C-alpha cells in the first residue's frame, strides 16, 4: 500500500520579535511600539515584546574593542533612531545618547554594554528607551550648562522634556517588573536602574543616584540563583566577559564601593575574581595577562578595603552613640573613632587587615611585572590606562595603611607617593582633557588627588593636587573636581593658618601635628556668605583626646 505524500507548506523564516499577543494568536505582528496596531485596532490588550534571552550571535560574539582604547566610535547605525518611531524631541535625545553618552560614559575601559547591548534593548523595552532619551537630554543639558548659547526658556524646556521621559521610563518599568523571577525582567530593571543613576548624576542629584543604586543592588541580591551571585552579598567579577549580566555586575560592583565615599558606611557586596576563590583569600597573580585583569583586582581590593573600613565604622559607632544630633558631626565622630578600634580584640578583622595589605603589595609587583613585559610601543599606546590604574590603586592602599593611625605626622612618610600620584595625574589629565568627554560613570583620578590634597602637608605637592582637581574637566561619577578642589583648599588654608599661629616666624611651610585635622566634613550653613567645616583631631599634646569642632569660613 502506498501512503500518499502529505502536502508540505513551504517553510519561511519565523520571527520572534512580534508582540506576545500576536505570537499566541499566531498572526503576523506589525511590531509597532509600545503596542502594535494589530492588537489596538481590535480592542485587544497588547502584552508587549519579549527581550531576547540571548542577543544575536553577531552582537554577542563579535570581538570587543581593546579595553584601553581611548577614541571610541559607535558601531550601531544612525538608522536605529529612525526605526523607533520617535517624536523629533525624543529622536534628538536618543541620538545624543547614542552618539555621545554611550561613548563618553565608559571612560578609559570600553565594553560592549553601552555601545551595543543597551542600545539593542531599546528596540524592545519602552522603559530602557525612555530612560536613554532622558539620559541623553540630561547629558546635553550638562554639556551646555557652562555655555551661554541657549536661551533660558529653551534650556528649561529641554530639562522639563527630559524629566517627562524619566517619568515615562519609571511608569514603563513599574508595569514590567511585576515578575522579578524572570532573568529578562531583572536584566531590564537593572539596565533601567543604571540609566536612572546616570540621569541623577548628570543633574547633580547624588541622593537620587544613591537611591537608585540601592534599588539596583537589591535586585542583584534578589537573584540568588544567578551565576554571578553565588552566595548572599558576594559577586563574581569577570571583566573580560562580554556576557550582559557580567558587565552589569562589574558596573554595579564599582558603584557599590564608590558610594561609600558619599555617606554609605560600607559596600553591600564582597567581590572575588572567580567562583573558585569565593570564601577564600584574594589570590592576586604574580603578573597580569591584561589591563582588564589588573583592573579587576583593583576593584576587588578597593571593595575589600572599604568593607574593612565599614566594619571599623560599625564598631566605632557603638563607642560614640549619639554624640551629636547632627548627622555629619556624628559621622565624623565615627570616622575619627574608627582609628582607635583595637584589632587584637577582633581576630578575624585583624586577619582581613593583613590579607588586604598583602594583596595590595602583590598587586603592585604584578602590575610592574606586566608593564615591564610589554614593548615600549605597547606601554606608550596604553600609557593613560597604566597611569589610571596606578592612581586608582593608591586610594585603597593609603586608606588601609593609615586606617589605624591617630597621628597625622604618619602621612609624611607617604610624601614620595603623593608626589608620584600628582605626576601621574598631571600626565593623565593632560592627555585626556583634549577629548570632548565631560562625564564618566566610574571614579578615576579624583579620589586619589582628593586624599593627596587633604593629607599631604608638603605645600608644593598639596597645591599641585588642588590645581589638578580644578583642571579635571569631566565629572567622574559623583566626584566633581572643581567642587572637591574648593573644599580641600579650605582645609589647606585653615591648617596653614593654624600652623602660622603656632610659629613665631609665621612660616606655614611645616605644619605641626596640633595644626592638622584627622577628619573633616563640609557642611552647609544658614548664612549664604559662610561655609562650615566640621573638624576632628586627636590632641596628642593633651593626652590624645579626640576633639570635634566647627570651623567657619567666608564664601566671598
């Protein structure tokens, strides 16, 4: 018996880019955003579009640009903007993000996240699309803030439009995150949250940025089954990875420890380089295979040092409960008191202190070994990245080594290090100021220049550090060089003035211990013509008692 051959319909390539409703109904979707006409014209609810679990092979597996490249060019076509069916204002904001923000925001080390992956998601996710438009508008406003080419009313209109896009993104995200179990949903939430952080930073709203960061970190923590989160409060860094989630983790990890410089007591997450090293000592290699690997260990060590300091602050808070109703003054009491925590009473903390110190020393040796193994041409090509990593390593290095010091004279032993940082920073700033970059998401040279300007009492080096802070033309995350320069200059002026009062010749070239501050915070006052510094020091000339007081200065 012959079985008749079934008639086979000619196969055509299927698409998975249609809306969920049309795909369930198995009809062709016109793919209008945010809701397709096929659904809305028949009074059906359009359930929106899925974010592909895996992006296209060409996008994900295309070789990444070298991490040290300083002249990025966008890899996505201009036609992307026109394909989104945006209004003229929306298209302008998105195009600014695509052509400017996505390139500048990366700073020294490039990844595929901003130039490819985030822009890819805008094709499917309204929350991400509106957030990129809001960030593009905020960036454009930030870039034009110091100019006088725009009329005030046009300036305000752009600001208002950007805020409307920000609110649209929040509204779209709220309707999207009803189910945080799905990997796509949490990924969209993290990307949108990251864009919100950038938006607030461009607007100078640090508290808003930290609030969005806290939300993002909670989302990361909720993903206990994630491959990059192997146990509570621990993250694995994979800086070489092009995986979307890995790149998001790296950015949030750095923002996590950066936030401790602006009021957060400690980073939420501990970091490690691979799942195999989780819960073990940080094993820094004897040399590095790439700049990305060197950067990875700087992040791990910096986060570790700031978590160590956070533990000291926590212990100190028990010894100085409610010393002041003022938040900043209380915080200063805790920071100053943390220097006297007896580590011998906390063996695990003492082990951590030694472990981090060893790790920082090994990093320096491994960094030199890696750099010396390159040709002169390679070292020259990556000179900015080498300078930046050495500068970034210095911040956790000096924080750790001075964490238990109450005598400010101890910082004089770092004068050569301070001079080295100033020299490196001067070279780095000169080479990068020629670019049009106005903002990078990561902190760069400012934290180390800040601590140099505060703690170095060699007048020439200190004043050079302050001058360089003013010279940094781009904002580094929450750090604004000009604002920081004004703050530390007041500290230097007051210390030198106090030194002159104690010297019969009025020479402030040598600042004595009793004229130095151990900890200082800048506070606002009711008088717009005056500023206030909250100062702390250990009075070793009077038995080592800790004193905290206010110093007022003129803003005229």
